[in-house]
């Protein structure tokens, strides 16, 4: 098995070991152009979440943006010597381990030739598809947001926040 710790390419043997009850979804390539970025060309692979089911809770308890903003600014402005910092939670969201792995496949023809050679994808492909095991939250999975919220709450509680 090769790949990042979020998505791994499955070998022929590993493909046969995918549990029969698991749905294998499609991979969707999303590309956009973000002028404010140093490299404005953006592309990412998302999971075809429309085919996948998740038996756990997907909702998260949140407040609307107006309420959240008022609470945040009230706290900062009314706390002596308070400092404010904004951070991007994208990597926190995407790095959450899944409760159980999900599976998707991509046509081998979508991969550039140098990538096919580098990772020996011809040997691992089955019926013209490369099969992938999703181990951590990625865009497109219904449970990604709920898992990130759950982990964030746990981290905050560990550090004394209620």
C-alpha cells in the first residue's frame, strides 16, 4: 500500500480484501483559480459522498455566524490585555482519522504518465481503475465535519475549555 497517510493506493490483493458491504465511490476532481494565491491554480480530489452512507451522527452544534462573531469580539474587547489571533482550521478538518476506512476508485487514464510510472499504478490497477483507501477526512465525506467538531471539542476540553 502506497500513498499519503490520508489516501492510500490499494494493491490487487488489498482490493480483493475490501469488505463486500462497503460501497466504493467515485473520485471527483475539483479545479479552481484563486487569484489571491501565489500559485492561483488549485486542484483537489474529493470523495463522491453521494454514494456513501454514515450511520453515526453528522450534525454539529454550532451558533450562527452573527452570534459567534458577537461573542468573539465581546470577549476580546472586554478582556484586559487580550490578544486576538485567527487561524485556518483546514488542516485540522482534513487530518481527522476516520472511524472506519472508505473506498473510492479513479480511472487510471486520469493519472499523468509520470505518476503511473513512479507508483507502478499499472500493476495495481484493476479493470482500468486505481482503487484508493481513504483513512482520514477529505472533502466530500459526510462525516468529515462532525469528526473535526468532535476532536476540536475533545482538545478544548483537555485544555480546560468547556
